[in-house]
């Protein structure tokens, strides 16, 4: 449980770093007209909606752990690739896929926590976990703002690169955490 929280918190900080100046990146670097910003976010958000709809099916077909590990890796790599986007069209396509993968990760992560944490302790442990993960994210945003002074692509490149390394280092662990949680839940029934 601790390693899962540390992995999630670390990657969350990197994601916050990468997104801290995203509006400036999209408008100033990729030259999106401000009037189209909402449309760009809508397209990106539709990836999350589709991800939410198919997460249970992917988990059933390929296994929760496998989908979690692949999705957090892909999501991290896609942030790095977004920083390399030559234009708004490539960026939006990458952001659409990234929102699909991170939504799958989040849904399956919550299911894993529900399997791992005993019911009578769930509120306390989950509250502490959320405080740690979400409490550290503003520091990532602050760091991203400082990094962006060197260029608006840098928060995406640095945050995405660090998150990708963390996801790779955690890949083997993540391949087993969901299945072991599911087995534990079955044994406790």
C-alpha cells in the first residue's frame, strides 16, 4: 500500500508540474486561438469519458494490474510527447489519448485501494492517502511555474520524463498489485 501511494504521489507531482502552465503553452507555443481553447479541452475531456466507459471492460479482458501498469506508463510518456508537439493538432491527439489512459489508471487504482484497504479502516487510510497525494501536487505546480521560466515546453518535458521513469521503475510492481488485491478480496469473502 505504501509503495502504491508513493508511486501515485510522485507521478501526481510530475503531472502537476507538467500542467502548471499548460494554457500558456497551448496559446503561446502552439498558437491556438483563445476562442478555441474550450473546444480543445472538450476534445481532450472526451478521451477521459471514453476511458471511464471502457475501463471495466479492459480490466476484465486484460487484467487490472496489466491495464494499470500500461496506462500509467503511457499517460506519463504522452505528457513527455505533448511537450514535443509541433502543432496544436498533434497536441490535442496526444492529450485525448493521455486523458483516456489516466482515467483508466484512476478508476482501476481506486478499485485496487478498495480491495487492499480493510473496510473498517478505509476512510482513515484513504483520507490520509488523498491528503498526501493531493497535498503534494501544488508543489509540483509551483516547481512547474519556475521551470517554465526557461521555456513553456520544459514543464511537460521534465515532468513527463520524470513520471515516465517512475512508471517504468514501478511497472513490475504494478503488474502484480491489482491481481494480488483482487485475490485478497476473494479470500476475505
